[in-house]
């Protein structure tokens, strides 16, 4: 067996090895944990950016759908207004024709009345009755 002094040296050597070895291993472990922490932070930032981009894409998509729907409604309203304008134009043309006919009738009546008041008659029927 080993003497007492050799035993103490072996125990001291094993103790130092065991004490130093975990420090190196722990140092590497801390370095790996730091790197993993950094990588986790980078991944977190990337995930946050992806979530923000997805939200922006959804917003743009909703705005595009809303604008498209409004454009369709505007087109329908424009078509409806064009139809109303055409009907109003047709009514105005009808009224203009009626007014023109009424003006022609009034002019004839005025001529007939002037002829009656002057004594000369342009209407053969009225002139026969007058005589």
C-alpha cells in the first residue's frame, strides 16, 4: 500500500484535477449558454419581425379588399347615376317637345285673336261665322 504521504499526494492531485476540471467545463458551459442566449435573442427579434410583417400584410390585404369593394360600389353608383341622368334627359326632351307644341299652339291662337280684333280673318271657318 501507499504510505501516508503518497496517499495525501494522490488525494491532493485528484482533488486539484477534480476542482480544476469542472471549472474549465463550467467555463465552456457558460460560454455555450451565452451563445445560446444570444441566438435566442436573435431568434426572438426575428420572430417579432415576422409577426409584425404578417400583421402588416393582413392590414394591407384588408385595405385592398375594402378599396376593391368601395370601387365596385362606386361603379354601381356611377352606373345608377348615369341611368338617372338618361331618364332625366329623356323627360327634359319630352317636356321641351311639349313646350314647343304649346308655343306653336299659342302663336296660332294669338294670330287668330289678332285677326279677329283687327277685322281681318285668316281662318276661313271663323271668317264665315263672322260674316
